């Protein structure tokens, strides 16, 4: 294979792996959101539910917040 083809294959593989990771992350976020909505919907106002959903989805930056 010429070097240009190897580089193109590498770039394509990198993009495909990135898309898969992003998709898995978004699926996990929607799954967590569904759990929150089902468990707390009857006792929580919409504003608080939205805030809690944001905290769950953005869990990593919030967990390191002092």
C-alpha cells in the first residue's frame, strides 16, 4: 500500500472509533435520564428534573467540582 492510502485508512478508522464512542456515551446519557424521569417524575417539578438530568449527563466535570 502506498503511504497515502495507509494514512487515509488510519484517519478513517480513527473517525469511526470516535463516532462509536460518542454514540455509546449519548445512549448511556439517555438511559440515565430515563431512570431519573421514571423514578422521580411524580414528586419533582420540571425545573428540578432538568437540572438533575444535566448533573447526571455531565457527571464527570461536576464530580470534580469543589
